[in-house]
C-alpha cells in the first residue's frame, strides 16, 4: 500500500461524502483535508486483519473490498455504494479481515482524533447554556447557595462539596477582561460570584463573535470541555467588573465529574434496558443509521439540551457513543438536570455484534 502525491490530497467536499465526517464543521474539515491523503491498495492485499485492535477508521473511495470471517466471505463493499459511506469494519477488535478484490483507493484516520474533533464540534455550542441554578441570586453572597441548589450537586458526597469550596480560587476581573478563549484547551470550571459575563462564538462568517449568552451570579460554565477533553468552543469575557470562583481540571474531575458519572458494561446496560431503561445514542444521525441498538433513541450531543423535555425523567438512560467520550458529556448534562443516566463503558465500537 502506498500514499499518493499531494495532488491526490482529499478535499472537504470528498470528506463530507462519508459518515461521520459529514458532521464536522468547516474548519475541522479543512484541517483534516490538508493532512489526509488517498492511498492505493493492490488487488489481493489486506487492509486489516480479523482481531486487529488498531484504532483506525478506514474509508473506501474506489474499488471493491471483501470482508471475510476466516475463509467465508461475509460481504462485498464497492466504493461509492451506501455501504461504503461508513468506515470499514468499524468495530474493535476487527470482526473480519478486509481484502482488496480489485485495486482499491482509500484513506485512513486516527479514530481517537476523529472522535475528539466530533466531540469538540458538538459540545461547544451549548457549553455555557442553561447551566445555572433555577433561582435568581439576589447578591454577591448568594453564589454558593445557588450552586448548591443546582441538580449537579445533588449526587456529590458532602466531603467532596467541602473540598470543592476549599480548593476553588477567587479571580477578580475588570469589564472587558478575557476569561476563556475559543480554541484553547479546557483548564477550569467557573462560577460567577459577582458581576456579569458575555459568551460569544466566532464563526467563519463572523469573526467578531456571535452573542450566545449573558451569565449572572450563580451561573457556571466550562465543564463540558473538561469532561470531553475538547477545546473551548466559545469565548467568555467580563461584561462588568466582577469576580469568579474557579476549580482546576483535575479537582473538577475527581471531586465533581466522577461522582456524577456511573459507568456500566454491556451486560449491566442490557439488564437496565430489560427492566425498562432506554438506550440514548448521542452520535450523529448518520452514525446512528449505520448501526444502533434496537429501540435506541437518537439525540445528538449538540441537541441534547434542547431535547431534554422529550425524555422521560422517570426512566433510566444508558447513554452511548462510539468511545464513551461524547456519552460521558451527555450523561453529565442529564444527571445535572435530575435524570438517572449511565455511560456505556468502552462505547459501541468495542465488542458489538453486527
């Protein structure tokens, strides 16, 4: 197998023919296209073998590939067909061996990097929306009461809550000061304790930034980037003089995030579903159409805050995605709002049976 020249680099238009690449935003598509090249595979060569555990997403552009279980041909996939719109044999470890039965052109992506890009694109729009408590704090001293009244703190052990307040750092800021910048890595979880903040998001058509929200005393922001290990997808600046309390990434994960999330393996998840629970798949619709558990509900992560009213708060939900990264962010949001949500350990790409 060999890489092609720069003239055979992929374009964003070609990448968007495939799922889940069609769910990436333009900036990520262009970045991916610049560093991804078509590769050739001669007839009879193997693209991957049964049992392989390398996390690569392989997309067939042209030619024909057979998926084989031992000597048995399970399926034949032609470039340009509906079957070729999704990665070949996307389960880890590989359930089949993929053999080129004609000369083949394909490209391969690092599955973890792709999932990070999808998570970044899908969490950013709602990173700071609807995260505050239900009451309206009346003064500078009410931020702690407002925070404790949010559903996010209902599952936190008392010792953790005490440690959270002890480890938080106060930051005093002036109007116009930058708090977090779009594109930076997540580092802190924030609570507004005095003043107001403005949330904006830069787009290719609006470099000045679109106004997303104004945050008041008791509102929180920044948690989703810490959970999903994605970059900030919004900028927060101070509208007025004020102060924030912030909690570092590691303290957030151990004291707040981990107690909020409950991971279950496939056996435990199926038992919960058999007793009346529901699968909640937070991947893109194109990923969902390619494979999903029976009776699963598809609510893409970037829609989950808008779709909460369509979910039954009396039912437990098993939140799932390919790896567990997007589903952990989704489960945090549900638990924050009083739902009983579990995260499928390992994600759908590990050990599923097609």
